[in-house]
């Protein structure tokens, strides 16, 4: 099956990429940590 819809859940320190097939079955859930870029 192929991913037909991709969504992104945004949060303060983590975001997640979700992909579902035509039937709505989750095929991809990938959490990603956001690193603080400002080092002042």
C-alpha cells in the first residue's frame, strides 16, 4: 500500500510526521525532536 495523506503534528519540542493509506490505516509515524538553534 502507498501513503496517500501526510500530516504533521506540531509541538514545542517534538513534532511528528504521519502517513496514512487510502483506507486510513497508519503506515508512518515518525517523531522528530527539535533542537534549540539559539546558543546565545
